[in-house]
């Protein structure tokens, strides 16, 4: 994986390579884990599986503490048998797990665990790096903030809450546009191109704040007309949440989501040198806790009698609602999958939706069949579009088989 270390070096350098912390140090009021931080870039060298479940070794980390009221999922009944097509070949579930470098697969049907598999050193207690699965958690917090009246409407200009966005790029951009990856910002997220924006960001971020950096970006499309996946949008949502709540992302998420949902384990957030969470993809959680977010959405934002996330938000978050957000061959979108509020739909949707991360992390939900699937991996093939889409197709076929 040395080539990936080299290609990720610019963007990762800004996320803590020179920051060393003593045990118990706090940044911005947030408790930090670990005695020293060798740098985020170190996560991409050596044993990726071990690195992805131990991100606190590489970067300053804040902690979300679970509450006493855990959402119990029960034991694994281990009743699942499945074989399906993968890239034109009949593939058993066991072979699929091997070829996709999967370290955890959890399948829930009707609120009961019917399959739970760990490999490559992962276990039920492992906290696995989320990458962009974190985006779906952040969007969920935005929905809670709207319900609490901290944000009046997502159709307001984001500049209403962040007047520091002085660039003309953000003229007319609403919070909805940012949620739907339709802000129109020009941002190249090609991780394997050292000259891409996602990689240049790391260099620039050494000398400026996120908002200062975001003000350097130009506009490529009119807001609300083109779906272009750009992680900087989610980072902006994280900044928005800090502004409107007066709390860190870690604090707000622990209070409004982590503990009410009944997460079983701690959750981690990667922090930059100023103590801000990497909202675009720097979270870590256990497979079962990822599944609990999927279950929350499966049940319309409810856990038992408690409505944690508004049902209307849940429905809107997973439903593409404009032409440029629709799945398939879409000239107004940069990818064939559908998009909602930081949630995806498969390219051939069946009422299903998912959160996904670049190294093969997924929370997949099929409401009609009451299925939630969590897949965690350290899989470089997921950078290839054909594999990325084929993996989702396989999970969809699996869920559809569980009628």
C-alpha cells in the first residue's frame, strides 16, 4: 500500500502529523486519547486492518461515551446462507467476504442478528474507521438541530449562519444544497491524483482555517443543479453544527445521538491540530453501533417509543428529490447512484439506501425486507468504480433474498 501512502500524503499531513499530546491533554474542551500522535498519514502504511481499528494511534481523537441504556441486538443466530452474482460470476458469501477484504459483516433481519462475521483481527468490540460513512451521522445531527430550532430551515442560505463565507462561490447556496452535494463548488476528489483539491487541501490547511480554505474554492455549477460529491460540503456542515449548537461535534453527537440511540461502545472522532472534528470522514465505531444507526433509519428515526430523529427528516434524507439527484445514467450527476442528505441510493433502487466509505465501509438498509447490513473493510479495490458499484449490487441482492 505504499503508493496509497504517497498519494494521500498531502491531505493527511495537515491532520496531525506534527502534533504530539500527553495523556489527558484537551483541545477545545475535548478529551484526547493516546500519548502521542505519529500522524494520520501513518494509518495508510503497514497493516491497514489494524490501523483502521486503532486510529487513535495516529491522530488526536475525541471520545463519545455510551450511555447505560444500550439498544440490545441479541446474539447471532447464524442462520444466513447466500450466494449471488458478483461481476458476472456466481459468488458465495464467504468468497465475497474474501475478495472484498471484508473485516466485519453484520446482517440484521427483523431486528435480529442473523449473521455476524469478523476477520483480519476485527471483533465485536473493534472500533473501525468510518471514512465517509461519518457523513450520514453528520447529516442526521443537522436534522436534529433543525427539529430543535437551532436551524430555522435548510432552505435558508448557509451564509445566514456562517457569514464568514465571503466568497462569491457561496452566493445563493442553501443548507439543502450542501446536504445534497449540490452546492456547485468546484472540488476534485480524486484521491489518487496528487494535484486534486482533496490532496492540495492538506497542504493549504497547514496555514489556514477550514473556512478560510473553503473561501478559496471556486464555483463550477449553479447551486442546486448538479450532484457532485465533494467532501468539503460535509466539513462545512460540521462547522455549521458547531456554530449553531455552541458545542463540539463530539459533544452534540454524544448528547443527541450516541447515547439516545443506545450505542454499546465508545465512538471516536479524528481531530485536527486546532481540535476540530474531521466531519467529512473521521469517525470510528463498532460494527454493531454502525448497525444501530441503520436500525434507527429503518424505524423512521425511532428507538422504541423515543423519536430521536424526526420521521420526516429520515424520509427526506434517503429520498432523492430533484432530477440531478436521481440514480442511473444522469447527465446532471457525477455518479450513477442516487443521493439524498448525505445518504446514497443504489443505482437500481428498491426503496433501499446506504452510507458508504471509500475503503469499503457500508451501512446498507432495505426497509421493505427489514434488513440492515454493515460491511467494514480495508479494500483498495473500492477506489475503482466497477468494484464499488458491484459491491453494493451484491449487498442489495443479499437483502432482496431475505423476503
